[in-house]
C-alpha cells in the first residue's frame, strides 16, 4: 500500500463525547488539503464508547485507521504507538478535545513545505479555558526546564505539531519507557519552526491531567533530561554540613570561653526535624532516579496492541474525492 502524504495521529482516552465533532472538522481540513492522508486514532484503553465511535468513523471515512491498545498505557506511550504505525511523509500529532484547531494543520503543512523544517510546532498565544493554578504551574515548569534542563523546550507548546518522516524515524530509535514527548521532540534536534495560534477552551469532557498527573508529568520531564536535582541535593547537603561544622566550632569556642548551659528543647527539635527533612528529600530524589533505572533495565515492551485496522489505500481515496470534485 502506498504511503500517504500526511498522517494525523489522535491519541484518545475516553473521548467519545467529542470525537464525532472533532473528526468532522478534521475531515473538512483534509479535504481542503487535497492530498492522500490517513487519520490514525489510538484508543488508549478507553472504558467508554471511544472505540465504537472511531469504528463508525472508519466505516464512514476510509482515511481512518484504528490502533487499539490492550490497556491504558498513558498518553506518552499512546503517542509513541501512533508514531510507530504512522505511514505518512509528514505526521501531525493532535488531541481530540478541540482545544487545538484542526484547521491549523493546513498552516503546519504549508510551513513544512515552504521552510523544509523537520518539525513545525504550534505555540499558544494564550492558555484560554485553563485555571489559574494550571497556568501558574505550567509557567513554573517551563521556567525550571529552561534553567536546569539539557534541552530547550519551547514555552506554551504542547504535543500539537508536524513532524517530517526523518523526525519520526529518529524518535523510533528511543526505546526508553519513561517518555516525556515534549522533551524528545526537542532532543532530536533538526530544524524546528513555531506557528503561533489561539487555543480554544475544551469543548466536552474533562481534562485527564489532574493535580497528581501534572506533578508526575513535571517530575518525568525534569528527571528525563537533567540530573540537576541530584546535584542540588548534593550541594544542599554540602552547605548544611559546612554550616553545621562552623556552628560546632562556635559552640566549642563559646563553651570554653564563657561556659554554656544546656540548649533548649525547641531549638534542638527544630534542628533535628530540619536535617531529617533534608535527608528524606535527598533520598526521595535519589529514589526517583533509581526507580527509573529499575524500570528501564527490565526492557519490557512499551505497549501491546489488541487490534490494528489500517486505513484504505490513500491514493484510491484521493482519486475518488478528485472525481467527485
């Protein structure tokens, strides 16, 4: 089967409420593109009617392919599975919640062809529809990554982007299980171009990223691309040890020179609790990295596929639409 010009990867987890409206807009955009294309829906173990909805979409539109994972592996793995199965010369990654407008794909493709860039990413002008806490934590995360990370992750940039075939092949070479795709997109290098856009509020359903998942994602991103937390723990320990040594010298001097009564209980407990907290924090940071080493050394498969239904021949589909036009 010939490869399509464009593959659109749509990770989906419990998105049955919005998939039909999303595909209507996406299909209209691909019609305007006028090139052979496929839409790969990756069902990430949804427990609602997402799989049934994408099955109906495939029956109505031969451009639709369905990749059904055996369980919920998380968005980063679902996105990786989509990249492994996408066949296009260029690949677009987009969420199904309609916060990222499918119509922008036309600009991404045009920029890819005009600039010959390997990655064209969509950068938000505003974060409409997001809470103050989410905007604040996102700003803090990008600020932290720019100062301690080994890769420069563009601010206010999600997964919505176009990747060339060379970029997709490069991403396939990374076998790690703890995957932070925003970082990997930047890590591979190549020329990358930004397109600014207005992000819309979510149309239906609820965000899958609660507080806990956002914190886990931030930890994943930081520990995947920098060892700065380990160095910070080491430097902090050195500073505290030096301060404790100087304090000990001062106490010895004060005792010899003036005499000193027994220190009070509150100050003693404060010092013990402070040092205990620092030690537990350092052990926790070390445990995060050790846990990642533990998972990576097991070399388990990234995911398992329950079913894969490819799209129809994109050349035939394109010819049919040309005849209808």
